[in-house]
C-alpha cells in the first residue's frame, strides 16, 4: 500500500513538473516566479496520510479492545451480583472433597521443591471453587470456610503436608520418624477468606505421601457462612 502511494506521488510529481515547465514557457516572464517544491510537499502529505491511517488503525484496534473489556467487565459484574444475591438468600452452596488418585497406586513425591498436591479424584465440588487440575480452592465470595486434609504414607515415615492460604502456612502435619510405616495424620482449620483468596495443601520438598484406591489423602472444604 505504502509503495503504491509513493509511486502515485512520484507520478503526480512528474506530471506537476511537466506542467510547471509548460507554464513557465507560456508565461514567458523574465522573472522566474517562485514555485514551491511541489513534489516535496506532495510527498510529505503522502507520508502524513500514511501515518494518520496507521494511527487510525491503532485507534480502532484500541477501541475494539475497550469494548471487549467492557463486555468482560459487565459479565463479571453480573456473575458477582448473582453470587451476592445467592449469598444474601442463604442459597450459595460451596463444598468440595477430593482424593489424590483417580487410578493406580504408589508414592506421590518426593519432589525437589514444595509442591501443591493435586487431589484429582473429586467426590463433590459444589460451586466449582476447587480446581482438580491445580489442587487449589479459590473463594468466590467473602466468608468463613472450613478446610481439612489428611496425610498418609506407607513406607518409612517421610511425609510433611501443610494447609496454606495464599501461600502462607495455616496448619501442618509431620511424620518423619524413621522405622515406622503406614502412619496417618490430619489437620483442619476454619479461616476467613476474601474473594480470590486461595487455599491448598502442599507437600514439602523431598517428602512424599502414598495413595491407592483407599483414598487416604483427601482435601475437603466448605463455606460456613458469608461475611
Ligand atoms: Ca510416625
């Protein structure tokens, strides 16, 4: 497009130059009248036109983005209003429970860093606050919630799991004494959550748990009441 404009500009310049020459001959003045650099002006105008078109294109793209964001924002506001209405009516249902494995058996861990446990065998997930793909529960309404997890390891004790809110430890369980096997531990907490707060169970680095179809390792939670 830019090339076409420049070509047109050049053609126009050549045409104008020719006209100028003829004009000068026709006038036949002894004083060379001032002739602005028409070609230069036309080229500058063409460049300006190109720039303006580019700005217009970007502006239109920005306007489309703004409209899209407005649409997303409106949808989120409506969703939030629905949740608030449900909460006000005491009809908001938030409850989930899940175990580590959907099939098979064996150790989970050890990993060389702290790792969020992904409880993939979902027994219930009312309100869809729990994400089995990440192991993380996210609060959609401000309120007071109850959480509980269980921890099991079948080999020589090497299990450390903690319940965390936004990365901060709430409660934890340890079983690292050697020479023991098949120990079981659990912990729970009632915590206040803001919208967007997340809660999950974390396996400490270099520790491990064992799971099979017995579903020994579970993560559960529910909304007690909204605030
Ligand atoms: Ca023990």
